[in-house]
């Protein structure tokens, strides 16, 4: 009798444990359902987005009561590391991930991303600006959806222009300055105030000194693709005559005309804020940084006789190949990129959207005729008319690294052709490995 009771007790305990395990699994198990019967998806983004994304998710869940979104955040470097570790091991832990535009091609050839064409609404690409769609597409497939974009304008210090009697550039895009006009003004505004042989005020600087994102338009303005059509063709493209011509212009800014200070990107911002540089090509986001500075805004310069080209690109959202909740993930991505989520993001963050409807509102609204919102209005125009994306290449990380080395060497005095040829040889070796993956 005791033996039978003991067996019954053990059976009862095992049954309870099994039921408990099943209950726990249905609460937040591998199938992604929580205790309320909702489908749970996990979204991975940057830590700095946490507050804004939390508000957007709350609104999304209100409109989609059958979907629960779990938010996971990482630092900038941590996000890239987590993607490589998790997606590289074919983990199904994530359903939507933030993807920096230039690495979309790399993630595609590695098999990290699911093509979105069959999951998103028909014709959705028409709702985004062309440069964002180009950055999102690889091998003819939409691999990520653009959340926002970016644009660059020419900031100028009104006090310095007035002090030294130089006519400032116009805000009107039809009166956009050429680079020759910019350099001419920069020469007049590069000043040794006390005659000690040391420049006290420089005429011009880039915000992102030597970085591909901002310096690429110097060569893209000539209609050149620096990695060819395939994104992997280095020879004759990275070291094309137009690339050398752009490199020589960059060399002259620092070494011949000496109108630009040899500083890093963080210092370049401070130079403009403190009045140590008269003109500054930088992102529209700098209106926050330049409070207290008496500055004006003008269009990004271009080479006379060539196309006006401006830097662009920003963050996208992708669905990991190994997600088990792709339909639910697609709903969130649509909400974030063309739905109300995109509107909330712009309202709270102020980053230029990829969504055409929002950009059109910025361009036409009276609200953006007020300074300094005029920077966003100009940025919205550039995003829709002059923006050219960075090379779409699985080897973009290697390209970016070599580019920075090449243009830092040019800035510091190495002849442009020599530095570019050295860089081309190095880059060709580095990205050859992607040919088989492609």
C-alpha cells in the first residue's frame, strides 16, 4: 500500500512538473507566444533610441493587440557585435534588427537577412526616397527597410563674413556655390590676425574630416562609382582619374591653399562653434550643436559643370533569416518606416525621414521657413534631389577603412595619386574574398 502511494505521489509530482513546464513555455516560450496569447517578437536597436522606441512600440502594440514587442538595446559597437554573434550562429532570438545602411549588402551575402519583398505591402518602395531604396536593395531584392536618412548643408559664420567683408552664400539652391566660389571665400577668410605666422581663423572645414560618408561627393559629383557597378570592382574605379582629381582638391584644401585645419571630426565641430573656422559642411543635426553661434545656412557646394551631389544614408530595419515571426516582424517594420511610427520618430528625434510624405511636408510647411528649421527644409530638398548613396558593396567596411586611411594621408601631405593607388591595391586584396560569396 505504501509502495503504491509512493508511486502515485511520484506520478503526481512528475505530472505537475510537466504541466508547469508547459505553462512556462506557453508564457514566453520558443514559439514566441506570451501568457496573453500574443505573438512576441524581439526588436534590437541602439541604446540611445530606447526612450523614443519605447513610445513607438507602445503605440504599435495598442494598434496591434495580438503582437507584443520585446525591446533589446545595445551600444553602437555592441549592436554590430551582437548581430555578428547571433546571426552568425543562426540564432532565432531576434525578429527585427536595426541595420546601418552601408552593411546591408554584407549581411545579405552572409545570409543574415530575409528578403522583404514578399512580406511588405506592394509598392512600398515608392513611399521612400530613391537613395534610401538603393541602399536597401542588393542583387535586385529589398533586404532592409529605411527608417531615416541624412543630409548635409553649408553652415557659415555670419560674424566672420561681415568682419572680413566677404559676401555670404545664398540659401537658394538655384544659387548654389561651386567649390571654386567656396575656396575663393575660404582664402579670404583664412586669417593670421596677429601676424605671428600661425592661422587664427580658417576658411573652411568638413565635419567628418576624411570619412567616406562626407568626402565621397567630391568624386561622385563626376558621375563615378568608386567600386564599379558590382560594388567589388576596385581597379580603374577607386583609382580613376576623377578619383585622383577629387583627391587633389582635398590635398589642396589642407596643403596648398591651407584653408582647412588638419583636425579630426570631433575637433572640426568645436572649431566652428568657437569661431575658428568660417564655413563648415555638416549634417542638419548640427543646428542643436550651434546654439549661440551667429550662423547662416546654404546648399552643399558642387564642382562647376558637374552634378550637385550630397551625402546621404542612415538606419534601416531588417528581418533576420532565422526569425520564426517574420509576418509579425514585417508589420512592425511597415509601422516604423511608412506608418505612424515614422511620424513619431521624426517628431521626437528630428532626424530626416526616408518617407517621402514626411519630407514633402517639411519642404512645403511654413513652419520650416523659420530659422534654424530652414536647415531641415534644405536637407529635405537635398534628400530628394541631390542625395547619392554610398557604394552598395559587401566589402563596404573594408572600403570605408581604406578610404579613411587614403584621405588622412592626403590631408597630411601625401600626394593624392600615390595615396589613392596604394589604397586601391590594398582594397583590392581585402575585398576579393566577397567575390565567391556574391
